[in-house]
C-alpha cells in the first residue's frame, strides 16, 4: 500500500485517498517516503512494505515545554525529539539527538491545511502543529511550543 506524498496534492486538497499498489508476493518491496513541515522543524518518513502495515517516524528539531513522555531512567542522552507510530498500538519515543534539518532538495512538503492517510496512519499539517494518529486512535501532536502523545 502506498500513500500519496503531500507535495502531489496541491494546497487546496483537504483529504487524501490512499493509492493501492498491488505487488507480487515474490517482491519484498519497501517504500519509504520522507517529508517535512513547511517550517522545516519537523521531518518524518513513512515506511510501507508490500507485506506489512505502514510505520511513521517523526523528528522535531526545536522544541520547548514539558516532555511528551517521561525520560526513561536508562536514557542518558537527548530525549523528546523522535516519535514513532505504527498502524496500531501506542506511540513510542526514541532517544537520541535528531541532528539538523535536512537541506536536501526533493523532500515532500506537508503544506498547512492538508491531510494524508497511509492505510492506518493519518496525519494533518496545520499552522498550529502537526498531528498523526493510527487506527487505534493513538498518536502525537508536535509543535515548537508543545508536544503531546495520546
């Protein structure tokens, strides 16, 4: 199953339908699509394979406010920048420094006011922040001022 990247949508589209790509069972294909918010402060990659549900990873570079989830005692490094969401289940956070925002050309932009659905994970980009949720209703909200997990 392959989602439609945000940049292919145009700024007036409010909802995206999922494009289904049928792949042969013998092909073990994986498709990873990177994208970022217009500010460049949030970068994500949606990974989809022919044999499994999608998964989403988002990094927020500049953040403030309380942590979305408590820092584990086992984490001695940077915490609070990386969020992982699968098609089902709760949000996971990973430790580590997100590095610097990508300056590579060709990365899709998730324009404000646009939504995308990748067969179980839906994301909405707005001027107030970036929100994603899975089919279980679990997800996260990210902005410079606030990050939350639900």
